[in-house]
C-alpha cells in the first residue's frame, strides 16, 4: 500500500511540473496560411514546416488534425443554424396554410368547402384504375382474336415514366404496319421517349444525383489533367488507362458493385484543337438535340429525361441533366450501347469548362445493353484565337450479352470503335462543317454558279446533314421505333429493316445494310467511292453511265469533306430531272460517302434557300472504318487513313410501296438483297484487281 501511495504522489508531481506548449502568433499564422492552401499536407510538407517553425513533425500533424476537426465543427454548426431557420420558416408557412384552409370559402356558393380524406381519394383512384385495367384487357383480347395473335407491343402500364395519352397513342407501330412479314422480331417494343419527359424525381433522388455528379466531376478533372502513372502512352501515341493505378487512385469507383469478372473495361483519352469557342461547344454538348446532330455518326439517339438543376441565364455552369443516350458503330454487326447518364457541366475557371457523363441506372429505360459509363467527358479550354482545346476521356464497363463479331472485335476491344479518339475526330470535323455553314457561298464559274446565295448554301448543307443522319440511323442497330426489323442477318450478313416515310410521297421504305472487309487502306477506299469518275464501276443503278459534278460546296479543311450535286452525263431525257446529292466526309476515325436521288424542282427549292425539311430523301452510301491492331501506327498514318485494311458498311434505301398500308413481298426483299450484293461484288472485284492495286 505504501508503494502504491508513493507512485500516485510521483504522478501528481509530474503532471504539476508538465507545461503546455502554446504556439506563437507567427507559427499560427504560418500554419493557417498553409492550411488554406492544403488541408492534408504530406510527410514532406510537414517536415518542411517543422524545420521552418521549430516544431516537431508530430506537433504539425496534430495541429492539422485539430484544425480540420475545428473547421468541420464550424461548418456543421453553420449548417445546423441554417436548417433550423429553414425549419422554423416552413413550420410558420405550414401553420398559415392550415389556418387559411380552415377559413376557406367557396367562391360559387359562399359556404365552406367540403373536406374529404385524401385516403378515400386515393382509394377511388385505385378502383377506377382497376376498372380501366379490366377494360384494357377486354379490348386487348378482342383485338387479339381479330388479329390472330396477342398484342405484345403495347406499352406497359407499370412504366414509371409519365407519358401523355397522345404520346402513348402515337408510340410504336400502327396495326397495318405491324402485320408485315418478320415484324415479330421488331425492335419497336420500346416506345420513343420524348426529349423532355415528365419524370418525377424526389428531393432525395435529386440530392443523390447531385452528389454522384460532383464526385464524378472530381474524378474527370483528375483523369484529364494527370498523365503517368494513370495513363500509359502506347507506341501509336494513344493514351490508355492504367487500370491498376486507377483502382489505387479511385478505390470507391473501382469497387462499384463488387468484383464482376465478366465486365470488360475500355478507357481511352484523346485531345485536339477544335475550331469553335468554348461557350458554343458547351451549349451544343448540353443540348440533347444539338449533340445528336453534332455526333450523328456516334450517337444514335439522345434524350433529356429530367433537368435536375438548370444553369443561370446565358450560362451552363452547374447544370445537371438526366439523359438517355444510345451510342452506335455504323454497322449492322455491332450492337449499340445504351446509357442513362447524369450530364453535369461546371465552369472550372474563366475560359475553362468541364462536362462529365456518369451512369445513373434506370433499368426501365434500357432494353438490352448492360454497360456502365464511368466518369467520362471532356475538358474544354478557350484559346485566344476563337479555337478551343478539348481533352476527351471515355471510360466504360461493358458486359457483353452476345459475342462481338470477329470483324469488329479488335476495334471494340482496343477502344477504337467507342473510344475518345472517335469523339475528338468527329468533333473537329463537325466544328469545321458548322463554320463552313456560316461562311458566305462562293460561286464557281466552272460549276456555273448553281449555289447563288448564302441562304441557298445553308439550305443545301442542312438537307445534306439530314441525309447523313438518316443514313447513320438506317445502317446501325439502334432500338429507335422508327424502323422494324424485317430480316435479321442472313447468310450474306445483310440486315433488312423498314419504316414509314413521313414525307411525300408517303409510303414504305426498305433499308438493307451489310459490312465486309477489304485489304485496302481506308483512304484508298474513300477516294474510290467519292470520285465521280470511278462511280460507274460500283453504282449498279447508273447502268454504266458516267456522272458529272455540277455543284460543289467545301465544308472542311480536308478536300474530301464536301457536298456535291451530280448529274448523269449520258442520262436519257426521262431521267434528266433526277440528280444526286452527295456528301463525303473523312477524319482519322473513318469516312462516309452518303448520297440520295433528288429531283430538279426540289433541288431548285433548296438552292433558293427555302425550307428543305419536307423534301423526301432515300439515303444510301458507305461508312469506312479502319480495322483494329492500330496501336503501332503513328498519328500521321492514322490521319491519312493508311495502314491495315478497311471495314466497309454499305447501306441502301428504296421505296417499295407508295401506300403506307402496303405489304412487303419476296420480290422487294430480293431486289434490295440483289442490289446490295451486286454493289459489294463490284467493289471487291474492282479494288482487288491488279489494275487498281
């Protein structure tokens, strides 16, 4: 007991003799300035501060911990005060509203209105809903007996999306069109989503979406501004994500949903200078309609489901949208990828903007694709000369339901088909096209000045843009409700779809598309298809007659980016009124040659600057992509389209009936199959011959 007593007295003496250290004002000032710059200094910074201030590194570490705790407590107190004030205000408003309801007077009779319990109102609605369901089932059974099969294409009543009765009435195929042969495999089961859907989101949903978007923006900025070790540069100067380094840097992102070994990750980065200022780019990318037009070869459809937060007037800063997007490769052999994404725009500093896309899963809007879009998007920096520098990151996780076709396997696995390089190349080319759209038209004496006015030039370019967008949608595998799959891939790899024409003459249009490989460089294939002098060698509809270019509009710095009007040189008098409108475009990601027959009166209407939205078009053409295994190619070879072979997609559209209620027959199918097969044979024979090698 004496020993224990002596020990306690000794401890008291030590505590009494211990002095508490207080920092000097200079030390506190220096620590505060460092804290304002960096709240989490590393070991090297703490060691430097300890030497400078004469303190132990452990003291520096504890000071920063205490300072962070103090700041967090201050923020919590401020938040609590604000919430308390808001709560008091809402409570007062609630009391005032209750008092107003008690003393409400009916304007018609002057008496107090009758109050019914909301519970009974809800029960009435449920009973009425049940009666409507029974009526729908009765009508469906009668219609099924009449049609000889069940109505499987009717939209579900349990769809949480609120669509107006008119939208439900017009969505999906009509009964006459749905009875066409092969329509049981139709991709029309999903109703078209309007660009602005009345999607009801709770405050909790909006708060969660905002937190996800802010976290994704932080990750995107790190990915765009950091090089090694996050990114690995290949021999072909491509930036590929170092997945191990990424998982170490963003552990919460990489552990999303746990480990799934069936997922395949694609992550690429690319940058380039675009001939458009930053604000114009931000405006186009945040608008679903404008972005679809800008990336018509990449985006099959893009729709805004809800606006979580809108930007200030004249600015897109801190705008957050919930969007549905479907991405495509121009081939019937590659499935599209569907994403419901949060698109968040933020102004980082003056002249610098960032737009991030990150998946926010809504299974009811996705039909087949099991893909997750990790934080992807672009960093846009304004340059002084009206240009912008854009850095694009594309990062997805894909769970493929079906094996990728061997022809496109390398393109997809290497991140070429859906990668950042394709977005940047398309953005650069389309920005040049939009700039050319605003430039005045220049009449050429050699072409007889057939584009006499700036309005006429803009009208022709808009018609050509509609033609290209229509073609891109017809050769892919989009789930849009415009078309019905008539025949899947046959032995020749030809996919046939059909849709109703919305322009005069009204009728049914048949679309056929197929893809094939050639051991010829993409640039050589593009030159062959674009040149009007070699056109008779592959265009079977010319019957060997040559064509002449009668109008030419340049829409880019590359000579291959242009719009042409072609006329049959030896055409008969009966065909003199029919011309060919053609647009060709090329960039490092591939090329397009798209054309449509247009009669002379319609083209004259476009030349005078009139509205071309009602001119009927039947776009056909070619999409040329470089094959995979391009990692060892330099940027110069890629830009010239050289090296390796080409993946060519050819698509045709023909009017098979002048009546929308017309029936498809085997003759129509054979016609379009023979047309596309003969064209492919002509191209293979000509380009593989020694004379053209």
